[in-house]
C-alpha cells in the first residue's frame, strides 16, 4: 500500500462543537481553541491507530470563510482531506467560500469521532453524500482506514503503466488507451511483438536454466512439458520481467495468440502466471480490460487474480465455470503458502487435441478446489463507465483441455451474470471484495453493476 497524504481540516469558527461520548453524555466546547484541541486529539488518535497507512500533513484551521481559500491553495500535496464535522452545521452558516466546500475535486473523509454519528449526520445525510461520490462519512477508525486504502488504490492506478505486447486494436470489448489515461490515470505503453521476441532471444542461458530448474523442482507430479518447453517459458518470463522493470511498468497485456499463431511461438501461459505471483498482473489474448481488472484487484486485495473464459453457465444451479491456463499459485495471499502446481501442456496451440494427451509448451494446473471459499468475479466495461462484479463461492476445480484449470463458482444468478458480463474473460480473486469495489467505483466515477 502507498501511504496516502491526508490533510486534517479543523473547522472551528466561533460556534459550539458537540462530542457525544460512549457513556451517552455530551461534551460541548464553546470556544475555538478548545474545539481545535479536542479535534486534534481525535486526529492524533486516528494517526496512531492507522500507522503507516496515512501520512498526516499540517492541519488546516478554519475560523472564517476566507480560510477556505487558503486551504484550497494548499491542496497540491494532499491526496485526501480528513474533515472533522463535530460542528459541521457551521458550514451552512458561514457562506462565502464555504458554500461549495463539499464539492471540491478531492476525496473527503468526514469524521466526528468513534461511533458517534449524531453531529456528522446533521451535515452529511445520505442524500448529500449520494450527490457527491468523493465524500464518505466514517463512523470509526476502521471506516477511515478502509477509505484510505481505496484512495491508495486510486493513487496507485494514477501512477501505473501497463505494457501492451503485440498488436492492440480498440474494439467494443477493449478499452481505448486515451480513455484509460483520462479515467484511471493508467498509461498504456505499446511494445511490438517482434521486439518482445527479440528480447526473449537476448536472455542469458544461465539465468533461464536456473529459473526453469526452480520451476520444475517446485512442481508436483509428472510434468507433461519437456525440459526444453519449460526453458522456453523461463526465457519469456525473464524477458517480460526485464521490460517491465525497464519501463517502470506494473502490469502487462500480451497478444499471445498473435505471437503463437503468426510467429509460431510457444505458449506464454506459465510465464504470465509466474508474473502474477510476484505482483505483476499479466493478461493474455491482448485483453487489456481483464488486465486492468487484475491490476485493480492487485492493489485492492494485494494478491494475484485468476482470469479465464466463461465456458459454462447453469441457470438451474447458479454455477458458472471459468477456465484458462495462466493459473497463479498464490491466490490465497503472498503471506500464505503457495498452492501446488503441475507443469502441463497448453491446448491453445495447434495441433489441437481432443484429450489431455496432446498440447504443447508449458502452463500449469492449479487446484483451486477450496470448496466454500468466497471469491469475487469481476470485469471492467470497455468504456470504463462500469464494472460488473459478483460474489461467489467455489464449488469445484477440474483439469480440462479448455485450457487446463477450470474453476466452477456458484453465483447468485447465473443467467443474470451472463447477461451483465462485460466480456468473455472473467477475473477471479479469493475473498469477498464487493463492498470495497462499490466504494472504489464511486471514487473512480463509474458504476458497479452487481450480478
């Protein structure tokens, strides 16, 4: 998580402030200095509890309307405002520059003490907050921390790059790079397929052999892939990692079908899975929309996501099956043991086979069969106006030629899920993130379309 620079705002004026207490008594201050001291104590307590998640800037003291102009001029270094509204009714009385304060183009967290919403709801009832999605009202320190994390995600997106390897044509299901930059702040950097392949050829033999050996030693069961195929995958990984580092990029989208079919190259699957496991979301089939969704989950959940084709949906049971190679092993979190994986052939390259005896290259089968495990399934719309998301739970995981890891999830309504799906590839992350996704979408000025 990137620390969020928060500017505390003490609106004291000359009115009284009310601080409800846990014992149902009211602490009332009637002068500006007493109010400021009480508010500063609240903010200091927050800072101690939240630790490195936020960096407090010098507080702004608002005594009169003219102070809002000075505050606006000092916003350059701030990522968010933390506004105490224990005396928030004054904003309606102050007039002048105070009138449009809640509409400023910066995330605002309103806070009136731990679990004491009385004074806060005078100023910010639901209707007021609904019309201003940049504002949130925090009931307690946990809510402040949750909002800070979402602002951190937004901040990280705005400084991120995604490398686009191979040809990329904007279409109904693929976002326009200019729109991505405008909406999310994410920059797309194009790298031609032959340039990537040339980088692969420059990988040192020793480094590739060491990595391939580690992959093979870490795998379980009998490998379908030959040592040469695993070595090819290691070369791809090292080349992509080097280009990501060189460009200071945080994710990649690869036109692997172009490179495999037009240039006769080996499948990219296991290299992409391995990149995700180390925190570099990597999408296949030139699907930058799915890659952006994985990047959002990487920042929000701090764990790799799985993406795959929506190969089956059963309205009677609510089951949807999502299948692909590129299966990361650390889906439970990087602080948890990695899942076991088998090195197997990909069935995305010719000659295509009808059973598991065929295929080529190297990908992995990872058993995600943690029955009952909560997951979130999501995908951004191409125009970035909305994200489709659904809660689900794992039912089973199978090894198939569709292509290898086939995860089945129970969702609320499979027919509605398909109806609202933004595209074929779906992104899956362990855990229920629907509520924070909803808030994040508000921050990013997009709709969450729940399925």
